C-alpha cells in the first residue's frame, strides 16, 4: 500500500472517530464498528489504531475494541478539517 493511501486512511479514521464521539474525549467507540463504517479492512484497522495510539491521538478504553479520542487527537482532527475546507 502506498504511503499516501496509509496517511489518508489514518486521517479518515481519526476524523471518523472525532465525529462519532462528538469531539468528546469521554466518549467511547468500537474501533471495528468505526472501521467497518469507513470501509477499512480488519488488518488495516489494527495497524491504524496502533499507529494513532502510539502517536497519543487515541486511547484504548478497558478490555476489548473500545477506543476514544484524546485531546491531541481532537486538535489534530480539527486541524485536518480546517485544512481541507
């Protein structure tokens, strides 16, 4: 997969989480449900979530596939939304 495609998937996933959680860092979302809504494969979801977690843009919530957006993730998502408009 090309670098541009990987970057686009990461940004789309982060923006999807931002929207699904209503920009609220206290809200949780099932990462596989979100990925499915965005048309992202299971393997790519795992890679994307790992990357975003390492970059501290999202956090794992408890046991299972639940994730949430961090304050840094909100700022990043809002920055990418502003740039694309």
